[in-house]
């Protein structure tokens, strides 16, 4: 016996979410399925018929719907229907098309007859679209007026009538494409006349009439008809009936879907759905007909009033087709056939369980019945399990199984019946299992695992786990009680605790308490769980003393004191600090802060100038105040001097640095007595003192430094009160080596413009200068050096120079020039050169790579003598030297591993040394370089070539490509290898023709081709075409590159 299976659709997660596609893109819906026999396939769209552009592909176990170019009208639900003799199955896929609207319009417009119709549509598009209006099924009314602007279009029809009803289409078109949209217009008017009026039956005193509804209903449903008559001799009609109800009787539509309910060796049971329309008259019966395979005649086999019939007396093994016809008073409908023929035989069916509910709930003490319908052929065996074990039948629990269902009956349910019940249905075809949960509704079990989360002097925090069994419904709340262990009386802390934790407050320090907790749901309260006894007390001690107490800043009116956190907080976070102070001559400590200090610093005010002060600090937590710190060193109440300013480097040699600075702006009220110069070696050195004698000058030469080591420097000022300033700003990193800064002049902009001075006034020109070593300053006027005279004074320092001319006269007019030059005996400094820019890969083979690079931008003051090339594999960090010193800016690295990936760098070399490496090249695999063939066509070749009749001409075409391409010349109907001389090298090809004639006119084609033996690289070819025409005894060549 052939096994049959109902259809089953296999939808992946992406299809279940739906498909999103952009307008203009393609869409594919691929759906696998199963079923025996192979089901019939049908596709539909929920909101209408499938578009004509839809392509449907069907296989034995899959179907695919595709649309190559989607638009917004393709959005919606696409429905797949599968049907075979074992059943039907449907599935849908939602499709969303992302498209920007190009016209905004209403889909339906209602207008009364004789009124004016206005259809206003906003439009957009670049370039401005062309607008066309049309009407579906007919031409546009001549009365229609169309107005078009760049942003909207409007169609106006005045005095509309019923014939203006219909679908109006607006079409926008520009160079980018076209879009269309429609508007349905309904004119509310009287209907048109009925059609096809016929006299059906004539009797002595009556006639029977029939007609068809009007083509136009006037925008509303036809409510009734008016029937009139007139005698032949009379001119006027008289009414027979003015309110004849609309009743159209006709044969019904065919029945709905016909399916096979059951098949045996001698019978078939069919069922069907009612027709969508009964034709206006009640369905009286259904006729079932059959047709054996190989016969053309349909035989009546059953007539039933119900929607089901069983046809008996069939021959085992024969194939039959069936159809069903609906019958009413007006006649028979079209027959609705069964989708596929049926072979009469005993069928097998894999068990199928149809769970009515996944979960059953029953109140404790009530009875419960679990009913599970199933289908299977042949008759299956049914077994039940509870929580993985075979279900034992008792006087309370019984199992009753029929041919189509199995029931578990439980009497007086209790919480022992709670669990997972599993039914297994097994026959020769297979096994099917399903699981049902049973919940018994009653009061919950007790909470568990009570914990003491936090214990303090006046509160205790508790937590617990929810009951293992919640009574089949949600826990509403918990009831928490407490008692003093010296009594037996329990007090309710809270009876409405929603969470599994609580903070019990208002406890007495030192008292021992015990707590108990019960859960409560809507069916009652559980038994309680007790906690262990616990004493209400702090679980920690006061903190230790703060650390690192010091005075950050002191002035004559106040001091800023800071400290660190205690090494131990006593087990509880520090909540604040207390600070005390005293002057050095006092023995009493005075508390300074009024409230608790939460920060680790305090600003002390109200002190007396000149006195020395001590400070000490206490920390406090919940347990109390801890011990104090040791008093800090005494600090005088005086204003500190400010740090030196404008620290700068004036000169650097290979073992010294010259510094210059300005004094502090504020000296603290007393005289500055000296400076301390400090330096440290970068990056991790300590600050070391440079001068060991008192330094009163604002400049200093730091000597004894190590060449090529980086240092930084700062200056500290000291006043007569022995107060030290904070360090000045650092110089930043300074490399100790013979160095040079080109001279520079900083001058106000107004001095660079034309200056107008009145006679007798003073000419004064100031400029700041920089440079290392110190440059030589010279002033000149009109090309002549200025010397100091009675009216002319030149004042210069290491950083400034000033030219002053008093009592100016006319001959003092002219151009004044300031020149800075290094001393004649100063040598030009020389440095390492800068590296080249990023090298480029210009060629490669299986074992070599060729690089090229540009010269460095800076040669270090000495000529670049060569370059070092280094390389490494991308999978390795070790660099290898390809060449120590190459003079050229191009080099080929050899000996590489075929297929390995490399990067390369280049270093510049001069007499000082080797530069830093250049940026790494792009990653390059050692393999034969492949280049698409290219013609190198110059502008000269694009010009027209004129050859006299009878003379010779040559066409030369340069090209390149790797590997070297094959070159062929061709001309229709002529073998150029015989007629012409063809010369081809690795870089160009040429063709020469002697004594040109008219027959040499025509198209010449040269083709380059490269055949690359690699599966992932295509073969390349390029070709160029030459045209030769004869005009006035001249041969003219035009060249076209393709």
C-alpha cells in the first residue's frame, strides 16, 4: 500500500519575517514542501490577481515565485496553496517594496451628477516630467481640461454624468523613466437602463419578463426596478409595479473546494464547501459524479443535501475522478472537480495528534479530563507517560482510548497530579508524540533558602527563594514575621511583600531576632520557613587614620589641606572626615570643620600671617570616629612666590643646553633670592638639581649632558622667606646634540607696511629674533649697512633688536632691512635624511617583486648616497635586508617564496647615517603579474592619415600587457599576411602596405589577446579598428579605439 502524507510547507525564518525589496530590484520566493502524492500547487495574492510579470517555477519538492523588476504594486501577501488526496496546506509570505512615491493622490473620488470633477495630483521629478491623462476602457472626455505645472497637475470635467464614471490614469515620464497612478471616479447619478429585456412566457392574462442589471449603477446599489406597460395602440406607458425588489435567480456557482475525507478498498468519502453564491435561490441538493480512469462518461453516484457523501461499491485498485454539482430551483451549477484522481485502496497514514490544549488547569479536589484526538491508519497503539515514567492507572487516574481519541480522567485532582503528560501514538507507519501540561490550582508550597543579606544595628535585610510549587498560579505576596528570641509571640513585619527580599527596620541594637516567611496566592497561604537567630548589631568597626596629610597651598590668608583615604575603612565605607589645627606655639587643638567633610581636602581661612600651623585629620564611618593622623609639618601663613615665566632654550650643543627665563610676576611679598634649575632624562628619569650654588641670574648653561639623549628642564624660584615656588612650565623634550634653528624675525604687521613719519619725530623699529646658534644682526638702508651715529642707535639682545632714528629728516626716508646670518665660523649642521615616501609595486614574478620610490623630501644637509630596501612576510615580524645600498630609486627583490605575501620598506642613507623606514608598501603576493592588454594610442594616431594613391603607408600601434599578448591583423576578404608586411615586438605592432590601391580601402582590425591559465581569472582581449576610404584619389585612414 502506498503511503500518503498531507502537504507540509517548509518556511525558513527569513521568509517568516517577510521579504523587503527595493523598487526596481528582483524578488525570489523559494519554498520547499513535502507530501504524497505530490500536491497540486497554486499561488495567489491576497489583494487581487497575480501580476502578469510573475514567473512561477514548480518541481517535485519545491516551488518558486519570482519577479525580475519590482514596483510598489507588487507589495502584499503572496499565498501558496498545496493540495493532495491527504489534505491541503497554505502558507503566506509578506513582501514589502521600498519605493519613494512620485505622485500623491486619492484612490477614490465620489462626485454627484452635474457637479464639477477636479482631480488634483502633486508631482515631482528631475528633469521635469511629461504628464499624460487617460481613462481605462475609453477615451478621455472632450470636456476634460488639463492643467500642468512643475509641481502639480489637475484634470477638470464640468457637468459630469454617469458616463464619466471610471478609472483615470495619470502617467509621468522623463529621461529617468515613467510612473503611473490611477484614481477611481464614481459619479452618483441615476442608473442606466436595464439590458436584454426578454419576454419569457406569454399566457392569456399574463406574461413573464426577464432582464439583466444596468451596465452603470449610478454609483450605488440597485434598490428596485419599475415595470411599465402600454397597449400597442396607446402612446403612453402605465406602471405595473413601482417597487419591484431586486431578485435575480439563476443557477448557483459551483461548490467550494472538494477534498477526500476517507478512502477504503471499496469506498471513498468526499466533502466540499458551499458555493460562494446560491444564485438567489436555496441550494436543494448536490450531485456527485464519478469517472473511472480511461472512460469519458461521468456517472451519477450520489445525490446528497449535506456537504459530504460516501461513494461505495468501488473496485479496489481502480483510479476514479469525482466532481460535485450544486442544484437550486433554477438549475445546476458548473461541476467542481476533485483536484486529483483517487485510487481506491486501503491507505496508510502516519499518526497525527491534534492537541486541543497544551495546558490543562484544574482546581484541587475537582475532576479533570484530558481529551486528545488523533488520526492514523492502520489503527495505532496509544500509551501515556507522566514526567517520563509510564502513567500508572489507579482508582483516581484512568485512561480511555477509542479509534479517534484517547482520554486521561483524573478524579479529585491534587498537586501530585501536576506535571508533563506525554501521549505516544504508534502504528506500522511511525510514531507521533505530544506533551500536555497539567496544573492543579491550590495554595503554594513554602519558600526556601532564606538568607541574611545585611545585618546592622537597627535593620536586617532578608532574601529567599520562591516556592518550588507555586500552586498553579502566580504568587501574590509573601508574609514576613519576626520575634524576639526571648518570647514566643510572632509579629507581622509585612503581609504584602511582592519581591523575594525585604529590609526589616526599627530593630533594637543588641537584641536577637528570628524571622519566618510564608508565600500566598489566590488559593491560600503556604506553611512558613524560619530563619536562624541573628543579633542586630554593626558588623564592622571605626576606620583607621587617613594617609598622606599635607598642605597643598598656603597664602597669608588661607591654606588648602589634603589627605588620602584610610588604609582600612573598618568594614564600612567612610562617610566623612574631621580636621583640627593649631599654631606651633599652642598646645591646644581646635576643630576647624563644623559639619562632616565628604571630600579629601579642606580650605582653611582666618589664619594669622606669618604663623606656623599644624593639622591633623580623623575619618568616620557608621561605627564611629577612628584615630587621627600624625600632625603634618608646620607651614607658614605667607603668600608663595609664583613660578618663573617664559622658559626657553637659547642654544643646544652635543653636551649642554642653554636656558633663559623671566622672573615670577609675584614674589610672595619678599625679594626673590635665587633660582633652582632641574632636569630629568626622558622618559622615566627623576628630577635632578643642576645648580648647587645660589643662582640669581635668569639664564644658565646646563653642562655634562649625554649626547643624543632627551631631557626636559624646569625652574623653581626661591624668596627670602625660604619659600619655593612650584616648578615652571617644562621646556618639553630636548635632544642634546649640535643643533640649529634657522634665523627668524617676528615683527608687527604695521612695521611691514609703509610708515609715514613727520620731520623731527623719532623712527623706532622693534623686532624679535630667534635662531640657534645666535645669529649676527645687521641693519641696512637702501642696500647700505647702517652704522651707529649721533641720531641712529641700534640696540640688540639675544632675542630682540631695535633701530632708533631721532629727529627724522627727509633723507631718512627709504627701505630699512634687518638681516640675520650665522657667524662665519659656524658650520652648517647635518642630520639624518627623511625616509622616502610610500614605495610602489611596479612588477612581480613568482620569485621577485620590483619597487620604485621617490627621493626623500629632506636630505639632512648632506647628499643622499643610497637606499636600503627591506622586506618581510605579512605573517612574520622579522625584517630581511634585500640590498644594503642601491644608488637608484628602483630595485628588484629576488629569492622570494612563490605565493607568499610580502610588504616592503625603503630607508635613505647619507654620510650621517640611515633614516627611519618609509611607510610599508601595499601587500603583494609573489606571483606573475597579470595586466589586461591596453593600446597606447597617442593624439597623433587619432588624427586623419592621408596617403597618395600608389604610395606606401605604415600603421604602428604601441601596446602593453602581461603576459605579452598575441597580436593579429585582419581585413575582410584579404589575407594581410600576403598583402602586407606585419612587424610585431613586445611593445608595438605595425603593418606596411606598398603601392596602395582602391582595393586596400576598408576596415583593418588589430586584436590583442591574452589567455591566462587560471580558473579565477578571465582571458583578456582588446582590439582596434582602422577604416580606409578613397576620396579624390586620396586614401584616408580613420582610427577608432574599441
